[in-house]
C-alpha cells in the first residue's frame, strides 16, 4: 500500500495515453455523415428482415398448433 514505485507508473501511463491520442486520425465531417447514414440504413434493413422472419415463424407456429 502506498508503494512509491506504483505511484511512479501512473505518470508514464498518462503520458503514453496522451501520445497515443495524438496519433489518432479522426474522420472528417463528410465521412462521419456517410458512415452514420450507412449505420441507420443497415439497421432499418436488418430490422425489416427480422420482422419478416418473426412474422413467418409466428404464422408457422400458429399453423402447427391449430392442427
């Protein structure tokens, strides 16, 4: 507890983290907009596919249980 070697490690960690953040190349506004639109469109398409599968399975189960 309270080991001085342990306290010495933290400044190195934060310096390293700051150096890594400087290396990040952030996307520009247009790339971010395109990627966001792609995520929304894909989410809607997958949601529709899941809804169709759910409807088909529900219809199948109702058909089998009514026999």
